[in-house]
C-alpha cells in the first residue's frame, strides 16, 4: 500500500491513504539506517500489521526537502507576516521568500491581523511592493473574516507549508480556513512575543485539493549557499538595472544602477538591505 506521512509524533508516523484512512506506523530498522529520518510529506509504502497500525517498508524518492520546518516534497510556501501584536520581521519574511526561490518553490504572502494594525495605508503599501515584484499577497483578518474565503478558494497544487514567526497568527488562520482542524491557539505572552502553538508539523487536506502543512514558528533560518548570484536572482526587482560593471553585486561598486534606484526610491531600501545582509550571512564571504 502507498500513502502520505501527514504527522510525525514521538517518532511514530501517521500515514494517510487517498480515501482518508489513516494508520499509525512504525519503521523497519533498515529504513532508519537508509534514510536517517522520515519526514512529514514523505510518500511511503507500508503494510498493515494490526487494526489501525502498519509497518513502513520503503520511502519513495523525495522531490525536495526543507529542514525548517522539516517537510518533504513541498510545492510552495504560504508565508504569514503580521504588522502588529506582535510586529513581524520583514527580514525573516524576505529570508523565507529567498529560501523558497533557492529550493524551487512557489511563494505567497499572507499579511495577517489587518484589523489590529495601526495604519492600513502601510499594509496596502507593503502589499503593493511585493505584488509589483511578482508575489501574490493576501490581506487577512480572521476576526472580521476578511480575505479568508479568497485565500481558501485560490487554486494550488501539491503540498504547501504555512510558515512564519511564532505569534503571527498561523494557527488562528488555519482554524479559520479549516474550522475542524485540531490546531489550538494561545494568547500572546505579556512581553509581546508570540508563543509557539504548534508543536509538530501536520498536514491537512484543503477543500481546493492541495495539502497544507501547519508548522511551529521559526526565527533561525539558514541555508548552505556558495554562490551570491543565486541570492541575487531571488530579488526580482534588482534585475535589469544598468551598472558600470557586468559583475556588479549591487553593494559598494561605483556606478551601480541598483544603488542609484534605491536612492531614488524605485527599489525598496529594506529589500536591498536584506539582500546585502543575506549575501554576508549565507555566502560567508565579503562582497
């Protein structure tokens, strides 16, 4: 039999068939040696051994793999960001978008908690910036049920990961999208930082047909990159500017068209700054 790992709890995978039947599984020792770690999103071959339980015999080849959150065979990211309670980090938002590009994934942005943000014009401006460079952006208020239906009905395929910092509203959003989902929410801590409400990665079948993975919030994001040009390619608005040098990486080089565009306000300064910081952090070289 073949199924999809939809939950991994205490090293016991839950595998779901196409008809919705689930089995609590264990792994043969050989599987543990061969792959090291089974992941949510893995396609597996298994055999039932008892009522509701089964043994995984093989893990099918993976298309890709994310380590944070740990999910296999991902098609895209739904990156959740909030402007208030707590205010999210645009730098971490951009890091997630770059990671999607480097992994060959689609990416969409969900700006949550629009009902508590102080300046709605700021939300519109932020959404417009990201839409201009090609990202779908959803403005969502779960208490007002604004944007939820549009986000829910949008057509996607494969396995998408709901990701973002703790406290930005991922679990609340999932509850609005799937009222029967077993996702608990908690009040934010008194110091204003988000509390993690999801302990494990778990997959949910969405009405539009794709799978959605709810995951714990992560702030530490790193990846192994050796080529700064790969990071530059992830910033669409930094392409096509006239620079004095063909190998310009848009930093301190004289005659840089991107730097001039930033100074004129044609390229968002924070996006350019995040790009430069990512090169410094991830490529581990000075450019």
